[in-house]
C-alpha cells in the first residue's frame, strides 16, 4: 500500500516531489516510533495492549473523517477535468 502512495505523489505533486516524499517518509518514521511509547504505557498501566489499540483506532477514525471532508475538493482539483493523470 505504501508503494501505491509513493506512485501517486508525482501525479498530484509534480512540482513538489522532493518535499512531499520527505513529508511522507517523516510521517512513516514518526508512526513507527509513535507506536512504542503508547504500547509500553498501556502494558504497564493496564497489563495489556487494549487501551493503546483503542487510542490508535480513534486516531484512525478521526483521520478517516478528515479525509472524507476533503475528498470532494481533492477530486475536483486533481482529476481528468483538472488535467491530472489517473
């Protein structure tokens, strides 16, 4: 799935490819390290990982809601009508 995201970057951000690749890489690195602390906290506090997985699930739901709010604008500014390649 990550490879698909990197393949879409040049199509959407052709002029800013270096910046966007850096942002995506940083987000992946942050996500990989951000999992460690909450999982450890949950294990120490509750003797299990359920609390941290619930936190992660809520973050994902907020992200899905955010994407749903901007998807119409995204599609109208990047599509065949706007000269984008699909």
